[in-house]
């Protein structure tokens, strides 16, 4: 019954899976799935990793050409494979990230099957896993299919004129991909701001619909803000320490960039250079985009969050008696003259819209009742109420770094321990599901 599974380093003919049984199956071969595999291997637990595409797919296929990590390289600390390069304070570009993940896989040769999609997961006596290459079973399953699935594009997109090209941020590669003309970027989270800046730097006239994403400074008082927050223990803070866990888990990321060695993204400065800013996009009709009158408030709030992070860094520096250079605070370099409510797409020669409106979750293939009614898995540190079913790599699964390079190792270690003892679901999870 046991087909030989090619390890990563010896990728060859990929085996049929029909009739296979494994103690553990990991679904998804991104950084989370590979981290899980590494931790299981260390404990001698037999398992398989099933990957729909190829290792590194997410970074290779769904990031733009000028993409750089926002988190410094030293935070890339996959289990057994911390960043070893010569630029720990730098920010890897897209291709370097792909290579980092490929090298990680090559470093321990996980039992990985690529180009196989899991189409259904059910719980019978054991887990029944349907794939594009046959049915297999497992005693325990880790879902590591990533934090971001399909594009979340609002229905109003249907109302755009047909000759306006529209793409999602995950499809954006570079300015030349878009037809000549001006571009409307919708959304000012990390992707929206970085893509708007990419287009702006290439000389395109950009119109940006600004939402309520917060921002953070890149550097403050002599260090990267991430380094300060690390020293302050922020990245060890568990989701349980927050009162409103949902708002922490689902809020937009702070915008900043790792481009050119790392710097702020200051939308006010971009506006001064010619980028057109608007409030949140609320509708499209007759080739006209309509915006909420919240641009001023959104810019102010983003700055206020950034300044409040600096406040806490100041407090930390003072409390610890650290000798750090003093730095003047941010003063707004531009203010909106008014709240532009409309943009006539034709008159402005808008040829393309880039939807930087985030992603939706896609777990319909999991036919196990562990979801909260909004499609989010109910779990405690990735352990669900269904014995043997785990999630890994969710944003704020346990800490800030859970859905990122920095914290997935800790979560994978935790789950590997649970899996090793065939763990029962966490008490808190059972209570949460029952209530
Ligand atoms: C634009 C952007 C920028 C980011 N920047 C940073 C950053 O600077 N620093 C940082 O630490 N993090 C960053 N992240 C967050 C995070 O590191 C990435 O989202 C990362 O890809 C998550 O890794 P993962 O393994 O959890 O999921 P993924 O990389 O999404 O991997 C999941 C894998 O599962 C596979 N899969 C999915 N469904 C199935 C199925 N049914 N069957 C089989 N296989 C399946 C997919 O093909 C994929 O390869 C960023 C995310 C985005 C979107």
C-alpha cells in the first residue's frame, strides 16, 4: 500500500496517493506546512505534505516584481533554518524569499508531494482526504493552506466600464502590465500602499482610495521599529492577552515598506508629489467612482497609530535607561484641501483599477464542523475541537508572528508536541465551540 514518496531533494515522478494511510498529513507546502514537516521529522513522526502547486508558490506567483519583505530578514526564522545571509537588517526581495523557502525544503528533504490539491477533508473513523490524485487517510491532519486564499473584490467591481482593466493585488506584477493611462488603486493596506507607490515611482498618475489601515514608521530613534518591538516583547504577546481578539486578528496590517533598504510610506508625501488621494471607495456608477468623506480622518488615524507606537518605544527607552538618539516626531507634510467625493473615470483617463482589498478564506472543502459561522476555524493555538485536526499559519493564531516568518516555528513546535501525544482538543476550544 505504501507508495514511495519522493523527498523534496529527489523530486521525480510523483506517486499516486490512492489507498495510502499516514499517521499525519499536512495540507499545504508553504512555509507553514514545511515548518510543520520539519518539526514532525524531528520527532520521528511519519507524515506526508500535500502541495497544490510547488514549494514557494505563494511568493513566486502572487507577489509583484519589486516586492520586498516588510519584516527584516532576521525575522525569517523557520525551524532549523534561520536567515543566514549577510543582510539580517535588510528585506529580501521576492525572488530571494522564494529561494529561502526552496533552500529550506532542500535542507531537510520533506516527504512532499507537489501538484496535488486536496479537494475534500472528512472525518470518519480516521480522516478521509480526497485529492486530485486519489483518496488517502490519516490519523491526524494539519491544515496549512495559508492565511490568504481567494481575492476579496467588492461586487461594485462589476459596475466598472468594460474597457477598464481590473486586477487584484495578487495579480499585479509591474506598471507595464497595465495599459497606458491613470490607475485607481483601491485600498491602503500594505499591498495597496506598496503597489500605489510602485506605480507612482514608475511615473504613472495614481488615484488611491485610502481606507482605515494604520501605518508604522520604519525607523525610530536609531533602530528599525520591528527591532524595538521585539526588544519590548511585543512579538511574544499572545492573542489571549487582548480583550477584542477578533479585531486584532482581522485588522489590516500597518503600512510601511522594505523597499530600498526600508523606509516609511507617507501617503501625504506621495500626495504632495502628485498622487491623488480619496477616502474609502463606496460605489461606482456611470463610470464615476464615489468615495466616503473620510480621507482626512484616515490619514490622521494612520499617523496617530504610528506616533503611538513611538510613544511606547519612548517609554521603553526611558524605563530601560537605553542610550538612544532623540528624534523629532512626525509633522504632516500635506493636508487634503477637501474631501473629493467623486472621480470621473473617463475624464481622468483611468485605464486600470487594482483591487488591494484583501483576501477571503476558502475552507469549504473541509467538511468537519470546526468553523465559527463566518468561515473562520475555531481553535486554540491551532488545536480544534475535532481530535486530530489542526491549523497552522493563521494570522495571530497565537502571536503576531503566527501568520508570518517570525512566529510559525513556535506554533509548529507546539502542534508537533500535541500531535506526538495524539492530543485531545484543548479544554478552552471545547468550551468556545460549545458556547
Ligand atoms: C502581500 C503579502 C506580503 C507579505 N509580507 C510578509 C512579510 O514581509 N513578512 C512576513 O513574515 N510575512 C509576510 N506575509 C505573510 C505570510 O508570510 C505569507 O502570507 C505566507 O505566504 C504564509 O505562509 P503559509 O505557508 O502559511 O501559506 P502559503 O504561503 O499561502 O502556503 C500555503 C500553500 O498551501 C497550498 N494549498 C492551498 N490549498 C491547498 C489544497 N486544498 N491542497 C493542497 N495544497 C493547498 C498553496 O498552494 C500554498 O503553497 C505577506 C503576505 C502577503 C499576502
